[in-house]
C-alpha cells in the first residue's frame, strides 16, 4: 500500500514538472514575456511553547543553532509538521524546524522536506 502511495506521488510530481516545462516553452514563444512561477524554498519553525517564526525564502539556508537533521523525505510541508508534532508528542525532541527545498533527482526537480530537531 505504501509503495502505491509513493508511486502515485512520483507520478503527480512528474506530471507537474512536465506541465511546468511545457508552460515555460509556450511562455517563451509568446510575444509578451511571461514568467513561470516556482515555489521558493521555505522553512516553517514550530518551537514548543513559543511563537512560530515566519517563512523564509533565502537561497542559502542554515538551521538554527542547536538543531540537527533528523530526516529528509519527499512530501509536503504538512507532512513534515505532522512528523515534527509526532516527535514532540512522543518526547523524542523538544522543538523542530521544517525546511523545504527543490532537489534535482536525475533530470526531475522534486520537493523535499528536511526535518531539523532540537533535543
């Protein structure tokens, strides 16, 4: 069952990349220049007992001091927050930060989530 979900996610991501490439080609062919909107890398910090920090669209990103990479995976920001909340609830870590980044896998760009935790 899990393999089916992963295969479906890869299919959806591939279709999205194909659409983006097709859109970019038609935008270049148009007389008026158009731009292709792409989601910029962002972060979501969810500190336990503190106010959440705002999203950042910086190119070079480093985790806050004291945070270590717990895991990375292909998925959504909501999935990363769910994993972070689960770790806080089980006492594995006190705080976490989710950072998403477009990563090139072979010839395709995929959205990956990086979960940094503070133990």
